[in-house]
C-alpha cells in the first residue's frame, strides 16, 4: 500500500487530533477517501482509542461521538425579547 494514498500518512498528523471542529471535520472527510478506512475504524474500536479521528469517526474519551465540540463553554443563545 502506498503511503500517499493514506491521508493520515501523507498530511499533517496533528489534523487527526485537532481541537477545532472544522479541522476535525476536515480529517473525517479525508478519511472517507482512504482505502483502509474500515480496518482503521475496527482497529481503533478494538484498541479503545482514547481520542482523535480514526476510520472517519471521532473518538472522545474512548467513545465514538457524532461531533467533537470545541473547548470552552458553548455560546449562549440570545434570549428572546419580552
């Protein structure tokens, strides 16, 4: 297998462990083009990877999550005017 075909081996590896949601989504999108995406995800689940993007999925505290939230408190939505 040519390393250039595997996105996490031919791009900045920090992208797969980023804190910013946009970068995490970029890594997930790159994983979708990877020829070993299924094996990568299976291995990550077997190893109980603590965090990062593996096989196109986001792991946080060892669990797959739909979306990684950024650091800090979520923004408060504007209160409706009375």
